[in-house]
């Protein structure tokens, strides 16, 4: 089975690309969804993160305040490293279990936003990078997340730089255009991966 890692900077359009692959019948394993599950109230990760950051990072519903956590770790490198030490081994373990569960497929997509930053590349055979110009990414993220440009640029600065990301790619999906262009590009890759997997 071919394991394809899907990554890209904030606002590049990873979720849209995942959705197109999913509509083509391809299994998507989403690392963000896994992280979300691992951080649910009462879990080991939840308790470890609460111990690391304190009760002020628990919202009124008793869940971790992910937005507040994000803002803190982007301004505190030590806390960021400590949080990654809690989450990354568990996410990796979960990803491996999911890959095992779907190993009868021809190929699968592992959507991992921090694929390159978190050294998860050993989990995949190929890497797709979804790419778009900075101003387009900022505009998309503003609309989606209700964040300021300053907050978005801060996140972008903490992600791997664009040139380095593109150098690591086996396949690049340019997402500066419209959804139809993107759909055509994804469909071409889909046929390529089916041929490779066969």
C-alpha cells in the first residue's frame, strides 16, 4: 500500500485537497482530528497538558482551550517543545494503528499539517505539498478562523519556511487558482498514485 503524506502551510487548502481525494474514494487519516481526540477531557494527554499549562487553559465546558494554547505556544518555544513531547509520540502511535487498519487499500492519504516539522516523514512513501501565495493564505485563514493578520503571520513564522517545504515535496499542488483547477490537479495525482500502487 502506498502511503501519501499531505501537508502545507496554514491556509494553503489542505482540507479542500483532502475532501477532493475523499470524494474520489480515498481513505484520509487526519492527524489534526487524532490530536483533537487525544486532547479530550479526561484523557492522559488532557491531564498532562493541564499539568504543563495550568487550569487557565481549561474553558467553561471543561475542555482544553485550543485557541489559547496555540497563542501561548507560538510565543513560548519551551512550552511548545514540552507540548509536542506530550502529543507527538501519541499521535504517531495512533497514525501507525490507523495505517495498519487500512492496509488493504491501494493508497491512503495521511493529512499531517506538521509532517515536516514533527519528523513524521518516516510514516509516508511520498509527500504532497499544497502551496499558495502568502497573501492568499492570509485571506483564507482570516475568513476561516477569525484571526488577525498579525496572529496568522506569527503562525506562518513558526511553520517550516515555504522554500524548504517545497524542496521536500514529491508532488506540489498549486492552490492559487479556483476549485476546478485544484480538482483537476488532484484527479491527475489520484490516477498517478493508483498506477504507482498497482
